[in-house]
C-alpha cells in the first residue's frame, strides 16, 4: 500500500530558504504566574481522573487513522501493542505514559467508532493538525468544537437517564491538555526566512488562546499546555538539502529551526502567564518540551541511544536514514532491529523509548510553570 498522506505530511517541503539569522528579541513577560498561588487541580472525592487532549500526531492515539480509514501496517506499534493502532510510533506515545501515571486507560480517539471507551476522557488530537487555517479538519478550533459536541451528547444522554461517559462534574474537574504548534512552525520554516517566521507566530498563539478561552467559558478550569520540541534535530528537517553545515550546532541539529522552536515556546509561555492572570479561578500549567527533547539528543548516550539523528524506520542509510519519498509505511522500507537505541522512529516522531523519557521529564514538573505535579488535579 502507499504511505498515508499524513504519514508523509511535511515531507513535501521546499528547499530550505536561506534563513536570516536574526538575534532573538522575544522577551518573556517576567510576571509571576497567578496560578502558582491558586488551589491547584482537584477531583471530586472518589472520582476517576478525566483527561481531554487536543493536538497533532505527537499525541494522536489513532484519531486520524480512524477518520481517514488508514490501514497502518507494522512495524507501527510493534514494540508494545504489538500491532498498528494509528499511532505514528513503534509503541506508546508520551500521552500514553501520562495516562499510565494517572492509572487510567489510554485515551480513546474521539472519532474511533469501535472499541472506544470514553469514561476517562477523549482524545481529539489528529495527525497533521495545526492551529491554522482554523476551519479545516482537524485544526485546533475544530477539535475544540468536537469536544463541545462530545460534551453536549454526553450530558444529553445523562439527562435522558441513559449512561453518558462523563457527567457535568467530570467535565469541570477534568484536565485539558493542548500540544500543538509543531506543524504550524514547521510549515512557516519551510517557506519563509527566520525573521518572517517569528512575525507569523501571533495568529498561531491567538488560536491557542481562543481554544483555552472557549473551553474556559464552557466550564473547564484545569489546563496543561505543551511547548513544541527540538524541530531542528528531526531527521526530516536535517535531510533538507543545504549548501553547507554552517547552520548545524555542536550536536548536529539545525540552529535556525531550534531557535524558532524556542521563540515559539517563549511566546507560548507568556500567553499562558497572561491567561493565568485573566482566569484566576483556573490553573494553567505550561510545560516546555524543547529542553526535554533537546536533552535526548545532546545527552543521548546517558539514555542508551546510539543514533540520535538517525531514523529507525526509514530509508537511505546514514547519516539520517530519511527519504522524503519513502516514509516508514512505504514499500521497501525496513525498520531498525532495536528501536530503543533510536530517538527518532520515522524521521518526525519519536520512538516509544524516547517518549518514555519525555513523559518522565514532564512528570518531574521541572519543566513546568507553575511547577505543579501532573496528577495534582485529581488529588482529593
Ligand atoms: C496510581 O496507582 C499507584 C499504585 O497503586 C498509586 O501509588 C498512585 O497514587 C496512583 N495515582 C493516581 C493519580 O491515582
Ligand atoms: C470503560 O472503562 C472504565 C474505566 O476503566 C471501566 O470501568 C468500564 O468498565 C469500561 N467500560 C466498558 C464498556 O468496557
Ligand atoms: C461554550 O463555548 C461556545 C463557543 O465559544 C460559546 O458560544 C458558548 O456560549 C459556551 N457555552 C457556555 C455554557 O458558556
Ligand atoms: C553557508 O551557507 C550560508 C547560506 O546558506 C552562507 O550565508 C554562508 O556564507 C555559507 N558559508 C560558507 C563557509 O560557505
Ligand atoms: C545534558 O545533561 C547535563 C547533565 O544532566 C545537563 O546539565 C545539560 O543541560 C544537558 N544538555 C542539554 C543540551 O540538555
């Protein structure tokens, strides 16, 4: 079978535009977070934690595959499930490990008709999703609309005396996670020089702001927002032809891409501060995934990774084993024997081994502001 379009999303890239290397001037608003002093997350006594997630393929547990009817094949999923589940990974995603930490089952994709169980929440994340354009499936705005649809149906069932998966208290006490922006920032970097990329962040951020405000005005109070990762260390980006290696850093990553990711995260962290100040009965935790994912590359030997910049399931051999026209699901592509030695699964997404380390770092609260525990919202 041919590779699903989403598996190759982002593979259609213009040659890297010579990027203007401007000094990063974005300064975080140095304001103490209002949420730090708030009471923190809380669950109704005796209730199970409930989680809703919005995002892209980094946290898609099978939504896009269900929506598009993609028949992903092995080696997807081989390290854990051990079959394809619609995740772009050899096993569990970071969000799966976060669910394990709460002792809840993995989140069912909202659009997966068979075998789903929504009593612990639902996953609206969809491979390829971005914040804009906002009205195309399954942009962040559409994902939030899907959530409102889900909530209304669930409450309607309960009103009718039937069993809805989640009641009004459950929606109110749930944790709302957002992990999006990577596809927006990548698309900009493929087409524009660095300074123009930075100038295009405000509309992306305002979509995230709108999502939080819509959820908040519908009663959501607990938010957990992820920054983007080390885009410049992805084999897919490193495989874009370049004139010379002057844009590579000491670990072999693209400085321009990483600088854009850091700038985006700085702006997103400021937005979270601003939202925390406005919504003083909400708790908004911002967690920066850039240092976590960059550390995987920089300190790869510490984590047992041999080839931090090489794709496990890819084509072409060293240095990156990535080919824009031959993704992991393409014919003739084979995977490495031991995915746990690799950071990158398919050139864009991390291996299960890498996701486990990312989740552990998230759970440490060390990269979060305010530095609340992930399960804080359900401590009674
Ligand atoms: C999950 O279960 C473990 C072991 O029973 C327990 O220590 C932990 O507190 C539980 N976590 C949550 C969030 O309930
Ligand atoms: C759905 O999951 C919940 C919590 O894990 C469980 O109690 C319930 O039995 C499950 N429902 C079905 C239909 O499997
Ligand atoms: C929920 O959000 C929608 C979209 O912003 C809004 O129109 C609606 O009034 C909100 N519902 C409640 C109960 O606040
Ligand atoms: C490397 O390429 C960049 C543009 O991509 C150029 O500005 C720079 O001068 C080149 N450096 C060398 C040593 O050729
Ligand atoms: C590598 O690990 C060291 C020691 O834990 C840490 O101080 C450093 O920040 C890490 N490097 C990167 C780039 O994350």
